[in-house]
C-alpha cells in the first residue's frame, strides 16, 4: 500500500490522528511487512471493531513510547489498554515480549475469540 493511502485510511479510522504518530506507524508497518502475518491497518481495524474508541486511540499511541506493539500483538495490547493500562505501560510490555502468544482476529470482520462478561447475582457484581 502506498504511503498516502495508508495515511488516509489511518486518519479515517483513528479518532484523533496525529501526523508524527501516523508517520511512525507507517515506517514500523513497512519494517514488519516481511515477518508479520497481519498489517498495522488491519490490526487497528480489528481493535476498532472489538474495543472502545479510547482503546483504539491508545493502541495507536503505543508507538509514541519508544517500543511499538507488533501488528500481531495489538489485540493483546488492546486487552491491557481496555483494562486500564496506559500506552506507556503497554509499550513496556511489548519491549519485554509480554504481548506475544495471544491471537486475536486476523480480519476486522472476524469475531473475537475472547469474551468479557460481568456476572450479577442478587444485584451485586
């Protein structure tokens, strides 16, 4: 995919895109193209479909903290972000290799293999 098209699509997807972060993600996506089974835009679309807008924004911002999550790690990163971790904390998890080995959907239209639920019994969680 050409850079201009990548930027256009990312800007449409992310709630608050910023040119520096988008450029960094484009460069990182190109670096990962040989070894990753999923590209960055697809990974972010999967996050967008399965998580909140704020989680999507935070997943997009992970790269601002020196260590980006690989496209194949973004679903795991989103789980941590949705649970309250910051992009900086998740960047540290990526650096430590703690986002590997958990596989989320590979296409935006694919359903997530995980589920979160809250059990309420007698009016209490």
